[in-house]
């Protein structure tokens, strides 16, 4: 008869891990502070790839939960583009890229400059989604997370122009002619969020585009819980780590 044993890790994210629970908690806490994986691994005296695996597992748990609320009021919609190729993966399908290469046109997943779509409720929460390219279909999918009757602020990018036809109270600032704010119509709040996101991503010295949504989800979690004190926010993260079902 096979002997079955149980311990405090059984059935949790910590099961089968050679790292102790204290190390897991340390990684989670320092990650939440936007500390790089390389620095955490050096502080723990653990191999980089082992710490990175745990970081990805934590981020995966954070990103697994669906955004159950709906944004309302004044909602700003915009996109940013980040350089994210195939760092850390073997890639034989293309040659090395030149440093300082400037891409023409808007970025896409195929150009290793995927867009990150952002919806932000003024004074409230945000939703961030990595996309392959910015399109009407992507925008419509994100609008499912916005309550009817909300005011939608965007720039004049063509992917947003159909929102008025779909019944949204759509207000536009025309960046192409140098207009960035008109009374209360602007996208400055979500653009400020993007600046913080860019700073968050820069800490990790390049992110593989396949893992980009993991890092974006972790940033979204921190932003949407910004009104909690550090201990409350860390407790919320631990709750997600322990009780969310594993997908890895």
C-alpha cells in the first residue's frame, strides 16, 4: 500500500518547491516593491532561473482572476507600445536585431513592439491588456468592461472612431493637431499610468513578449490596490497566491 503524506504545503502553490515558504514570501514582497528578479536572486543566494520561475507563478496567479467589476464615470482609453522580443528563449527563425532600430508605423506583436491597451476610470481602477495589434475588435472587447452611460475619452486614433456609432458618449482630443486637453476631455491620466508602467517594466531589463502580460498584470494589481497600506496589499497578494487555482 502506497504511503501518502501531507504537510503544510500540500495543495498550495508552495507544494513540491525546494524553496522554503519564507523565501516565497520574501520574493512576493520584494516583487511587489518592484525589485528586479536578478537582485532578489542575489539577496537570497538562489539561482536566477529558480527565482524567475517563482516570480512567474506568482504573477500567473495574479493574472488568472478575471476583472469582475465594470469601470464607470469618465473612462480614459489609450495604448502604449513597449519593446518586448524573445528574451530568454531560443529563436532560430530570425537574425539578431540591430540596436537602436527605429520601427516605422505603430508597433505590433510581430514587430516585437506589442501594444498595451489601457482603460482607466478616473479616481478608480484600471485594466491593462497586451494585444497583438490595436484594432476595432480589441477595443470592442475591452469596452465590455465599461458600464453603459460612461463617458469615454480617447485620442483621434482610427481604432476608437466607431465608439460614438456604437452608442458611447465618446469624446476625442486631437493629438494630430497638437490638442492634448480640452476642458475636462483628455487622456492625461492614463498616459501618466503608462509612464509608471514603463518604469515598472524597465526594472526587469527587458521582458519576453510571451511573458509581458504577467508583468503587466502584477503592475495592474499594485495600481488597483494602491489605496491599501503595504501590509494590507501584501495580505491581498498572499490570498491570491494561496487560494487561486494553479494554471502552471
